[in-house]
C-alpha cells in the first residue's frame, strides 16, 4: 500500500519539473523573437547606420558640367573625354614593392616615366607623398588614375594581358575642354577648373567634395554652382583594409546647366586677331607692347560681345590636371602674367579718352558750352609748366575743337579755375565737378560685371591723397633723405626724379594740389581705369547718359528639360548728362574720326558705319606710352562700344585706333 502510494507522487514531481523547464525555454524563445522583432522593426535604422559606418564607404559621382555657349550656341567650353589607365588600390596594398614592378611594365607600354606613375599611388598629404600635382588628391576608395591622356591603342593593350598587368583597367573619363570655335581663345573670359581645396570642401557643408573640380577664374568660377550640377553617390562595401568588395547602392548625378553668354564667337575671334596683329606691329616698330586688351559692349543692354586680353594662354592646359612644368611656365615672370585679364583686372591712366567726361565736368563747373578757351602750347600753374602733349597750340577754340584735336591746355585751365573756386587746397571732393562727374559715369568703382577679379581702378581725390600719404609717409620721408642709390647705379636720371618726388610728397603729399587737378582733367597723374570701365562710360555717352552694368551671362539652360532661366540684368542709373551737353560731346567725338586725331586711321571706313571716338596716349615714367582708343558706332543710333588699351603701345592713334577699326569692320559685317 505504501509503495503504491509513493509512485504517483514521484511522477507528478518529475512532470512538474519538465513543464517548468519547457515554460522557461518557451519564455527564452519569446524573448528572443521579441528582441529580433525589436531589432528589425524599431532599431534596424540604428544598426544599418552602424553597419554602414563599419564596412561601407560613400563615393561621390561628379555630375557632367554644364557647357558655356556663345550667343548663337557655339560651345566655348564643353566636355570631352580622355583615356585614363587606373590601378586597383589592392594591388598596391598586397604587393611587396608597392606595385613598382607592375607600374614599370605599364610605363614601358605607355611611353611614360615609371616614377610619374608611381607618384600617383601616394595620396597627397600622406607621409612620403611627392608634392602636388604629382601625388593623387582624390578619394582613396576609387581606383588610382596612374596615367591620363594616354594613347587609347596602347592603353587597351594592357587589359589584354591581366597576367602581366593585374588590377589595371582603362576608362574614358570626362574632362573639360575648350574647343575654340572660329579660333577663339577667350581664356580670360572662360577661366579654368582646379581640384577643390581642403578649405573649400570644409566650408561647403557637403556640397563640394575633395574629388570635385571647381571654377578657378572667369565664367567657370562666377557660375560654378550652376555649371557644376548635383553630384551622385555610390555606396560601396569595403573589407578591413579599406578595399572595395562591392556596390551597395547608387544615386545618379544631375548634370549642370548650360550657360548661354552674350559673346559672339565671330566678333571675339576678330577682336583677338586684331589685338595680336597690332601688338606685333607695334613691337616691329620698336615698342614693347607687352600687354593689352579690347572690350566690345552693346550700348543698349550692357552685354559683352567680346573681350580679349594679351598675353593669354591655352585654357586646355588645365584639362586633366596641369603639370608642375606647365604651371611654372604660366607663372614665370618672363610670361608676363598671362592669367591676369587686362580688360577687367588691370587699371591704367586713360589719358585723353577721359576728356569726353571732362567737358560735362567743365560745364558743371560753370563754363559755357558754347564759349571759346585758349589752347596754348603749355599752361603755367605756379612754378610748373604743363605742356600740351598731344597737339600744338591752336589759340582760342571751343570744347568741341579741343576734343577733336586733343588739346590739353584747355582742360588744364578749366580744372585749375575750378580748383581755385573750390578753395584751392581746402576744397571738397563732394563739390568737385570733375571728381563727381567721373564717379557718376562709374569710374573709381567696380562695374559689377559677372566676372571675378575685377579692379575698381582709382580716382585720386582728396580723400585718396591723404589716405595714401598717411600709409606711406614714413617710407616716403626716409627716401627723401636717402634717395634711391640702388636705382642710381643703372639709371641716375630716374633716381634723381624719384628722390625729388619723394621730397615733395614727404612735405605735402596729402594735399590735392592744383597740378593734381590739372592732370586729373586729361586722365593723367594717378587716375587709373580699366578698358571695361571706359567702355561702360562711353556707352553711357552714346546712350544718352544711362550707365549700365555689363553682363556676360544671358541665361542658364537645363540640358535635360531645355528650360531656360534668364540671368537678371544688373542695375542701371542715369548720369548727370544734360541732353545738350551729351549731344555736343557726341558731335565732337564724331569730329575726331572725320577730321581729328583719328581721321588717318579711319579714312575710307564704310559710310554706313560712322564711328565716333577718342584716342589717348598715357605717359608712364620710365616706360613707353600706353595707347588708348575708345569708340562707338554706328552714328546717330550707336549699337556697340569698342574700348582698347595697349600698354607700352605708343600713341593712341598708332596702335589702339587700328585695333578699333578692325573690330568695327567685323561688327559692321555682323550687322548686315
């Protein structure tokens, strides 16, 4: 009875323990599935992000850059491709010699120095890397482009022998190119591209990456954001060594927009050709003619039709990355700073071209528009005689005649009397009609053109004189004592002149003197303007006093949809040019061409394209004169302004005027 009674109780305990264990296991499974559910349903994003950080990398895929087109659609900047030989980074990482053996064989096939290819296997900035541009400044997650711009036939022979050239591939890489339609150079207008700097990348908030090319000058820089487009992105998986093992995802890039400009390729080509030809002619006459520029503007819109600058360079030199040798050639002192635009970035004395503004200034000072004024061979102010540089004495003449024959002394007199009326040395910039007039026409400040690197020029008013003196007086007064012994060794006359000037400026360099006013009126002394600024001023004279902001960009066009976004015109203002004064100046500028200083150059010009303009010859101590000619046409309904300046080119009528004529002839052909 006792045994029978104990058996049921033992079996029941065993069954209880089994059920407890089963319940515990079931609970573990519930917890496990619950945790799996939490990971998949609520925490998956965090884990995915962590996984991405641990074993994936993001590679930016550059967008196709927008083109730069002339007004008729001709490409001035386009996209081409070059053949590039690449090497997988794993080959470098896994080989004992850093892929030297492989790349030596590759170099032999391509006809390139082996060291050049080996240098590309080093990331710029890492220990032992050669200086840029020899090193590789791109992403460490992409194949290394060891050679660019190679012969496609030679390059393709490499991929046929993977046993000899492991990890080597060949691809066509898009690059910027400048096709030069009709022989156009336009380097200073277009600019070029360069690899983004660390500062640009860090300051772009992710918009620019280390692999991006960005505009470095000209329109490429000005409209870089629109031209660059939106890059795509490829996410790749990598192994612990950082080598790519696969592609996780890909987002396609959005191409940049095309920039349609106001440039006419035919006029640009004619402008460049005329500038180069006449500078060469000046050099054949013994003049240095070391630099120059020419600008063509539309009178009614301010749009830039052409802009040429010399010396220049081939913008294609930047394609695929400029070599150290090529960059050194561009920046060498003997090259003449070809990267500088003389049209917008270099200012010089405008000489007699400024007289077209001195007439309205003289009238504003109280002189009669119809009066007569003495044109002597020289004009005395204090103990100094100011000579009539560009012409002989003509006796009593009108302002009209003074512009026609370019008489300096008439303007010396008007400026001196104005200076006295203002109180002499105690005068005010705000009340000076010569200063306020030229500023009203846009001189002394940037025009606002849509190009980087524009110079403001210089209007040497009373405020500028004092500020300059205060900034330089210590050095000036020291030179007044010591002189210029280093200059005297080779040029005693120049040293004596500089010493005399230092003594004068040490004592009274802060004063706006009568001589300053006289020189100002004929565009000499410290006045400095760019050819673009003078073109804008003459366009205002031709257009009834409206000063327009010059523009090169016309519209941005989406290459996929074709939707065009117009580029707004810049601000305008009306200068203080009374109708009768404006008409008077225009007839005088026409007389310059008919019977004045420009008559010989423009003799035989087509009657249906009457040109009006003014020459200028700026004196520069120790150098040959700067040659100027600013003009517009045709006649009573001007459409185009042409502004030309050639440094050390001699008289305005000898070098700049013939350039202007050639450009006007091209404009006439365009308008027929």
